């Protein structure tokens, strides 16, 4: 697999999270609370200016581009 970020993902396609590339523990625990962690399926619902909307488990979240770049699929 060619480890890419969520910003490069196709809308509506399900991906598996391969890595969360951040050293920020607070951010890591926030993502974990959303159900966003390695091995979890994630779908980009739509790309927005400055970020994207993702679907994780039963929730939809708007994440900024910096965070989307840190989530590798």
C-alpha cells in the first residue's frame, strides 16, 4: 500500500487507518475517543476547503487539513 493522507483519499471509499503521524498526545487521545486509530476503517465523505468530513464508526466529523494530513491510510 502507498501510505497516503486523508486529503488524498477518494470520497466515498473506505480505507483502513495505517498510522497517525502526530507526536501530540492530546491529539492522539482525542482521535482515539472518536474511534480513529490504527486498523480502524475510515471513509472520507467530502473534501472541504481547509479539511474534510470523515465517517468513523457511526459518527461524522469535520477535521482540518493539518489533522487530515496526519492520518495516514
